[in-house]
C-alpha cells in the first residue's frame, strides 16, 4: 500500500463561504493536490450532530450541510471527517451512516477518529468496508497520558493494518501548544517501528509559531514529510467556552503563508 501523502490541514469550517475562502488561501500559498504537502480540510462531526442534536460548539456544521460543504471543495483538497463519539461499541455503524453516500460519491475518503483508543475490531470493520479510506489515529492527551513513547506506540501498533496516519495531538483542538520534546519522542518511536505510517503534529499551531515549530521538527528528525493541522489557533473567541469561537480568515492566511515557507 502506498504511503499516504503528508498534509497541511485546517479543521473547523462550517459554511460554504468558509470552505471557499480557505481553499483560496490554500491555493494562494501554493498548496494543491499535486504539491509535496497536500491541503487538508477537516469537518467536525460528533455522535450528537450526526443524530441532529444541537451543539453550542461553533466548529461543528449541521450534519445535513456536510454534503454541500464537501461538494464546495470540488476535489481541490483532501476532505476529512473528524469524528468523535462515546458510543464506541457501534462505531462502525455510525461511520457507515456518515460515509455510505459521500464515500461512494467520491466526496470524502478520509476519517480521523477523535476517540481514545477506539476498539480495533470496529476500526477493522470500517476499513474492510471502505478499502480506500485513509484513517487517522489521533494520539490525543488522554491516549498519551502517563505513557512512555514506547507504550504509546505499542498501542498504536495494533491498528497498523487499518490506519494511514497518526496525528500526535495533545491539544485536541483546544489551542494548547504541544510539548515538542515529548511529541518528537513519540514521533521517533513511530517512525522507527511503523515506517509505513505518515505522522502529523497538532496543538496550538498558528501563524505566529508554525514556521518555528516546523523548522524545529525538521532539525530534530531530518525529515519534512510530516503533517500539521490547525484548529483552535485560527479562531477568535466569542466567550471562554470551548468551541465558542469564529474562524478568522486572516489567521488562516498567515498560518498557510508561514507554513509554506518551510513545508512546500
């Protein structure tokens, strides 16, 4: 299986206008589906929104709008659903509900599981049904808490036949900067033991720090074939409540411009 291409990502658009504006910024920063780092646009879906329930988190689109948002991308970016659910025993059925139409229509074939250590059998069922699906394992702070890099990779190794990416994301969209030294230790262990996976970093990434962080990662690892993803750092708070914030296209522009100085 061909190794998945690294991406520069933005997660959290909720309207067609936001999608179009972000894609324009990707293009202006020279990110295309043919560049070394491809553009990724992540759409947040939860068990609650999948079932039509209201959420105060402004980063989640109405599930009924997902099809329109994906059409708006016009295959100019890697589209990805970022899914979280506490109903993990039926995870595969939930993913089928999300993807059965959009996957076979060619609108989205990538899934990030924002779930702490999801059941491996459920992930296998998803991959068996959607053979071309690029699945991202999110190594968030709960998954990594009180574990050594070796123990973290021991756990991730169980998923290796079903996933394409690992995102080292101790922030989980909360805008908290990741501990670079610890994240690099996890990265190096993953790279050594699971070289066929593409690895990424997230956590407090924004236009003010992305160039510096990317340079440090390259200097430490000698590689630039990693992903980055930004969410909370590209938004303006309305209140201090988590997710009560709005996308700032100026922050998007700066993030992509600064990223493109290092990650082509």
